[in-house]
C-alpha cells in the first residue's frame, strides 16, 4: 500500500528527500544485519531477487525521471572521446574541456593529426593530461586506420580500440547507437552490491548477473538511474538511507544515517552532484 501511494507522488528528486521515507528498519535490512551485514542473501530465490530488482528498478525510474548521460556530446565520436577522458575526473570537468576540444578536432582524422602540446594544454584541467592525450591520439589513429574514421557500433569492435573496455563501449552503444548496455562503473557496482543483487566484484561478472535481472530493453536507462542514485543519494561514504526511496527493499538500509533530517542534508541536488 505504502509503495503504491508513494508511486503516485510527482516524479522528482523530492521523492527521495522527503521525510515520508522515515520508517522502522525494514525486515530485509534486519536479516542482513543478522548475516553479519552482507547484503547478498544466498537464500533469496532467483525469482524473488528478480521481482525485488524489478520493483526497485521501477522505483528508481520514479525517483530519477531526469536520469541521462551526464557527458555532453553530439555524436558517437564525441561520446567515445568524452568517456575516455572521464577516467579519474568528473563529467562536469570533461564537459568544460570538450567544447574547445571538439571545435578544434571535430573528428577522428583531425584528432589523429593533433599537435600533442596543444592537445595536452586543452586536456590539462581533466588531470592525467599527458596519459589522456596519448589515449585519445591512439584512439583516433585506430579509428582512422581500422574503421575509416567512424566509431563502430558493435561491442566486439569497440573493445578492440585502445583504452576502450566494456564500460566505455556500453556507454557508447547505449547512448549513441541505441543498443542496450549496462554501464558498470564504480557507482553501479557499489549500488547493486548494496541492493543485494550480486556479490560479485568483477565488473564483467556484475554486468552478466544484472543482465539476468533487468530486461534488456531497459539496460541503458536503468544504468543512468542507478548512477544518478549513486551520485545523489547512495554515496560511497555517507549513504542517505533515511531519505532513500529504495529503503524498504534494500538490505543495506542503515549503512548511512537513517534519521530523515540528517539524511536529507546528504542528498545532493542535480546541480550539486559531483557527477564523477
Ligand atoms: S541509500 Fe541506503 S537504503 Fe538507499 S540504496 Fe543506498 S544503502 Fe540502500
């Protein structure tokens, strides 16, 4: 009943910062505490876990109706380069340098022929700029030599590019090619483990397990929503449990402050989000 009433609320981030979510410790979290804090319950059946996961995924869609890729891009090439640049920095920082970068080097051919010193100067604010200059130069050259300067739209091809792993490939496939992809970044891995959906640490194994729980057509948007939740509510150090709309299904409820007032202060607004 409670979930249905809450689902009728306006779909804004206010849903997660409302004290209405203050409630006693959910039984699932009590059982997790009894297991020594492990959120993964080996006794939960695959069917029950799938149902719970899909219920939480629906709630995430209501909590974060505005979820989207937070890197700015206008085509697959820009998204691929921006994703490679986003390592060890925030999306916001990448978005600050990419307008200059793509104005000067709008495609693989231009980037492959870039003057290294000029490129490094543009990339400097993103940190590790020498390594990143090497990465994007190598990437542009590979695109030029092996794919006619175009970004390939297949996972098997994308992961052959230097510096491109499954995470980056899924970002590009999901957001530039409309091919569903699960983006297992640091937020995604942390959250699905906290949700008790998997006990795996390896991103490839996490991706495979979550692929069994969430319908394929939803993978891209689901990834955005989980990452939004990780950036705004379920932080690595101080999870805002007392202001979290997933509390009743989450075995990790209580790892962060449960007091609604304290927790609400931890919720980051989109503008204040670190978008790391
Ligand atoms: S904030 Fe707390 S209740 Fe919400 S998903 Fe994270 S650990 Fe679970």
